[in-house]
C-alpha cells in the first residue's frame, strides 16, 4: 500500500538543526578539515575586523580539554536589540544563519566570509560556546549549549544564558570559547600544528598584524607578525631554493572594486609556484585573479623584452609558460561581493576580476622595469624565459615521442604492465611497484578484475631537478604517463584517467620511502590534480609476521611489535620482511591489497604553501636545508618515521 504524502509529512528544521543534520553542506566534512573549519570561521571574523582597520591583534588559545578561545581587540559584536528580531545582536550572530555585518559594505570593505553563516555554524556544531564582548566601556557575556528535547533529540546552539552586562572595561573586542561536539566530529580534534601553520599564513598575508597562539599542553606562546608581509612569505617559501635576484618584485594597487598585493621572485628551479588568496582565503584551484595575473605578466614582459631589444622585431612573442618557469608568486586580493565556485571557496569565479588584475599587473611591471636599476632583473627573467622556450619546444617533441612509444598496447609495456579486466575507471586501481621481483609477487596476488600492476625498472628521476623534456625522456615516467592515460602538465585531463586509485606500493625501508617521495614529487609537479582530487594512495605493507601454533598476526610498525610479542608470550616465530619480494602472493593480498583488510594512506594537499616548501626542501638542490629538515623531523632508527616525511 502506498504511503500518503501530505503537508504533515514535511519536516521543518528550526534554528540551527539543519546545520547539525547536514554539517557537510556548511563545513565540507566532519573530519579533520571540518573541525578546523569551524575554528577558521571564528578566526576569520577577528581577522576581518583587523583587515578593515579595527584593532591590530588576535589571540588563539588551545586548551587541554580540546576547547579553544579566540580573542580580538576589534570593535566587539553589537549588543543592542535588533529592531526586527527583537534579540541582541550577539544572539542574532550566533543563532541565525545568514546574519552579520558583512552584507553591508559600510561595515566591512573586505571579508573572508561569504554566506554569513560562520559564527552560527560554529555554535551549532559545538558542545558549548561562550562569548565575552567589550564595547562602549562595558563588558557583556552570552553562552549557548547543546540541549535535549522531550523526544531526546539533540539541538545545538541553544541559548543558555542571555546577553548580560557583567562589568565595566576600557577594552574593545570579542572573545569566543567553544568546544567542538564529538557527536559531530568523533575523534577528530583541533590540532596545534594545523592551527600554527594557518596563523602564520594569516600573519604573512596581513603585514603588521599581531597573531598569538598558545597551546596549554605545550605552555609556550608563539607570536606571528611580519612587517614586510608577502615579501617575508616569499623568503619563507624560497628558503630551500636559489633566488635569481633580490629584492623581489612587489606591486600594490587598488581601485574602487578591489585591492591587490603581489610579490614575485624567480628561482633556479623549473617548477612554477603560484599561491593565490582572496580575502585571506587560499584559492588552491586558482580562478579569474590568477588568469588575470598570468595575462598581465605575459603582456608586460613581452613589451619590456622588445623595449630592451631582447626579442627581435621578426621574432614571435614568448608565451605565458615561458615566463612562468621557476617563478614564485604570491597574489593576494581583497574585494567585496566574492563569487567562489563551490562552498569550499577554492576557486574565484568573478569574471570582472580578470581584467582588473591583468591591468594592475601589466601597469605595475612596466612601471617597475622602466626604472634603470631594475633592468638587470628584466634581463635575468627574459633570459630564463628564452631558455624555457627552447625547452618547451623540446618537451613538445618529447611528448609526441612519448605518445608514439608508450600507448598501452605498445611493446615497451610488455612484461612491465599487467592489465585489469574491468573497464570502469572509478573502480579500477593501478599499483606502481619498483622491481620485477616485487612486481611479480604483486601480479600474482592481485584481483585481476580491477587491479592493474606497473613494475618500474628502477628509481625514476627526481622531477624537482628536471625540466619537462628531461622528465619525458625518462622511460619510467613515460610508462606511468602511458598507463594513467590522462596526459601530463598542461595537457593533463583528469577525465581521461583510467584508474581512480593510483597506489604506490614500495618496500617499508629507506629506499621505499625515497621511491614514494620521487613519485609524489612527480605527481605534484606535473599531475597535481591527481593528488588534489584524491586519486593517489600509499599502500602500507607489514614489517613483521608473528606466528604461534597457527595463530598469525601481521605487524605494521616497530612501535606495535613489543605489544604483539607480549600478547603472544613465549614460543612464537617472527619473520621480518625486508622487501615485498620476500612475501608470498597470498600474504601480500591478505595484508596489503585486499580492499576489505588493507590500509591505504591517501595523499592530499591541505596546505599548498607547506606542501611546496616540503617538496623543495626534500627534493631540491639545497643540501643544508634538507639536513636541517631531516634532523628536525626524522629518526633514522625507526622505520615508521620514513612515513612521517610525507605527512609533514
């Protein structure tokens, strides 16, 4: 019998219930990113006050119980009664979606918030939230909590104690303390390391801003303040690279629509590093402001090159790719009425921004190079671009050769590549393994219906130190490109990817860690979307096999081993796997390849600037910087510490 569907069947979610029911719609996920997202919403509110000229400092304090406090010396949230809703401004901000002062440009010229849901969403997803507001010589407090109704349903962000005046003060600003709700986020908690990285980034982007962080467990307060802003940021990112000139190029411009800050440097590397932000929000997928920058750079540098007679009248202009080889750029714009593509705010969509930024970049660069003291810098950039042009032509030829040599049907893959029979790319997996011995074991142990295997002959090149044409001349990389079927560099198209899980399977030792680093570097430089879209994984094979009277247990780290041996007691036998080739195919399937039992680590990019720094430090030319990094983060007496390199 068909169930009736009438108006009584419609569910109306009151207050903040919609946020708790579908948190992913508001914060992206309920994992680690999500729990930090509700912190950034509060921090961004404080930064917005500072960015718009109210106050100069923000304090963040992570407490031992997992709660956190954010304090600023801005104006303080309004406390008067709203004429329509008949509640205080503070209560309105924390309980109503799409409520705030950022929709009126007279209050905020620039704001990191987009939908006006920040503070209320944080409140909805917290066990409790308390706010102290200092304004007009008075101090006020208001608090909220989770509450259970008669039907035992949990409601978040329920008013606990209404706004009350608690004293006099000569301070101004807002202090918010909240505890993320474990019923929403599970075991995901606020992490000091993640917070420090973001606060440091915010300090770089807002020169002169004082940001303080204290972790009660650590007991040490960190201060971040950079008087040179983006220039300091570039120095930080280029620490492991050789800069071709200093001081860096810095351009600042604004009109009635937006304000632009731009810092440019060139290094001896071949990779392009462009980091863009809109109202302090990282736009990791770029957008119209990045497109405008690239157009302005190309137009200006070609004009400068012709003025200096470095490009002859009969010669063609250099293209954008040529001028971006080895470039390091930080582009930060602040504007109103932002149109991001998607709730995650990773790509700017405003079409008018392209032309504005292009004109600002073009005008700024031409003006910069009109000064005699900067002609030397122009010569360095144009000379590097002309060499890049020659390499581009060589790379184009190499790509054509690679396409001809390395189709999946070509003889070069025979013996190195084992197909899977499935045709659904979303279900298929490609295991990349070093060596014929290990490759043979993996091929025998796999499920050939959806698992393909590519056996590399040896370690590929370090892509961080090679141009694209050199990368394409390497047989191992050509095999990977051909197997994935999605192209490389500007030609990479994720829609053509033949395997939605690309799994790096290497030995659990130093050589294995090196191979992982080499492959991840290659993907990061020439197939970055493969990583950012979540298609790259690291398989975790066991280190030990412990057996006693038919009872078998596999151990994946040295840390786990003592506890396992203690549990087995006396009379056990133990096998240490030095390589994948020592494992039987059935054991490899059971421990490392069976989707029901295996552990895969997904490689992602949470912090693009930090990822860039890690790659250049570990895989670049600066040996001293690498030694310092390894001495800080790696204990070579512990096998599992080699995985930590990739986790930084």
